[in-house]
C-alpha cells in the first residue's frame, strides 16, 4: 500500500507570508516510463467538499491562483502558498494516483497567525 | 454548470444495507470514470471505490471490498454505491467525484458533490 505522510499537522502563518506543506510518499510515485509524478493536492474549506489545486505534482488546475505551487519528485513533495490570503484558511491534502488503490495524506490545517 | 448531487444517506443499523446515488449534469457522463470518496466526522479523506466510463474497470478500497458495490447507469447519468453489511466505522460523509482523466481510472478528482451523510448506529 502507498502511504502518504503530511507535515506539519497544522500551521499558522501571517497574512502575506509563505506557507509550506510537505508530503512524503512511500513508495515513490514517480513513474519512470513517462517521468511523471502521480501526486495531487486538494484544498478543503470548512463545510465544503475538497477542491483540486494541483496534479502531476506541479500542474495548477484551471482557475487556481498562481500563489499556489507544487514541487518535488519521487517521494518528497511540497505545496507552497507564496502569500497567504484569508480565503486560504483550509485543510490541504496530498493524494497519490500511482496505484489504483488511491490514498490521501492525513491533511494539514492552515490558519492565520 | 457541471454538478454532482448525492442522495440516499441516512441512519442505518449495523449489518444493514444502504444504496447511495449520485446524479451528474453538465458534462458527458459516460466519457469519465467516477469515484466515491468518504470522510468520517472530523477526519481525513478516504477513497472508497472507482468505476471506469464503460464500467469495464472497477476498484475498491480494501476496507470495503466484498461489502460495497459500485455501479453506474450512463443512460441516467447516475452513479451508485450499494453498501451491505454496514459497520460503525463506515459512518462518514460520502462524496461522489468525477475523474479528470477520462474513461479510464486515472485517480484525480476535479469535480466533487456536496456529499451525503451515512450514519451506522444501533
């Protein structure tokens, strides 16, 4: 089974500052034949369903603000919010789709400091 | 507007059955794989099951395999989840989600419904 581990569990960031969320996969989600990382990021605001932010580890979904960016490869990935806005308060999840048994990380709660 | 609307949730006793439905609109339903994802109260997301556009490929999480059955009716633009032998640990908000990849089970969820709550309790 693919295990996705996120850190930290929660973080508080001042408005306008950078927020960084980490996601580690075991095993790797890099498919060597196409050199693609099968890793997505979602945002879930209170009382709402999740929203897709990023797929292929770094491709931003249409309409997602460019302050959101994804990076990493293999087993270590990062979601960065370059300048935190009030509307970014949410729980963020990483998810692997390398295996047909899809798995999510435990989530990271982002709050305003 | 692309929309997914779940229904069929409720309170059910352990060991009983429940059938969830998801009505899709705003896109060509049979061109896309579909999934069920659940979220226990106050907890994270757990993928439950997925079905390809032509129902030829189906997958389940180990936690529900043998108890849950996913199906779809492309003529009715609808997705279903038949849940048998329900347990307390199946209590969750069940989301219907569209796979952005297309016909095959890709595993990236670009459209989500609002969810339907299932509570398993005596």
